[in-house]
């Protein structure tokens, strides 16, 4: 069930608690959120490329296919 005060579910609140335990300032929070966002975008782009090519990065399926 969603927490009405924050609009976050329990898993999201756990992430907030973890984030806050490692951050002391708003700059720390901003820095961590930037890294998390960048990591999420990187994973999404890699998954999109894997789907487009039909094989995962470093897979032998790509050998001599013109994409290696």
C-alpha cells in the first residue's frame, strides 16, 4: 500500500532511507541521484542495443556479423 504522506510505497521508502543514510548534505543527495540516474539510463541503452542487435554485449553471436 502506498504511503499517503509521500506517495511512496514501502520499497521506495527503503531506497530513500538507504540514500539518506549515505548522504549528509543536499549536494550529496544530488550527486548520488545523478549517478543513479546515469546508471539507469546506461542500463536502458545497453538493453535497447542488445534488443536491436539480437544478442548481448560481448556475445560470440556477434562475431563476423558485421557488428563486431
